[in-house]
C-alpha cells in the first residue's frame, strides 16, 4: 500500500493558489485514475489500484500548518510505513514549474512538512516539491496564498502533469528510480 498526500488549504478561496499545488496534483491524479473522494481521517481520501497495488490519494482538510494531524492518523490507521508515503507540496526555493524528489529529510521552511514530521515523528517520508518561486518583494505569506499569473498557470499545469508521471514512477519503481528520472 502507498499513500500520496497533497498539501493545501481546504476552503474554496484557496483553490488555484500557489500553496495548494499539492491539492492540484492529487486532483489531477484522481481524474487520471477515476478516483472519488470520501471524508475520513481529517482528509479527503480516495483509493485506486496502480499496477496491482492499493494507492490512497489524500488531501488533508486540517489546513496546511496542521497537516500532520491527518497524515499521522492515516499512517496509524492503515499501519503504513513512512517510506510508503509521498508528500507533495509547494516550494518557494525552486523556480516555478521545477520539480524535485527527495527520499527523506528535514522540512526546510515549509510549515506543512514541519507539522507532518512532528506528528509522525519521522523525517523518512519521500516527498515531491513543486517550485512556485519567490516573490520579488513583499510578504511571503501573501505570495504563497496568491493565485498564479496566466503565464505561471500554463507552466504549473505542465508541472502537475510531469509530477503525476513522477508519482506513478514512485508507485511502480520506488523513490530512487523516480529521483533518477525526474531530478535532472
């Protein structure tokens, strides 16, 4: 069993914001694999089979900074090892549209990852970061909660498609193969 968690904020006012790119990826995967979501474990959860393995798609509904509550509950309930979960989230330190996979590590400056690592008590979760870039000036919180420009939208749609392919490689071949293929 594998779990793919996209991070974001649940209210409609956050739809298509930079901080919700993890939700966008999970929604794309759900559409790609004809998955419906149900509310459980403080999240929207859907499941499908990929190459014979059960996969859960998860969108925590706890708000970004409390994402660990939902993720910890899911890992405990389904007895999933941290290595079998992939966390997908935005990264201001990557150029818009760039993706990077890691097999484990600290949270960096991302509060959603800080919450997950704190609640799960492990930093051994693979993750896929989708670059959203940094603001040239102004408030970082306002920037990440802002919407993409039309030019950025095209770039981010491509990043979501590429990320979905990376997720499928993770599901089939593991994090190391996905990193080798997509971290170029």
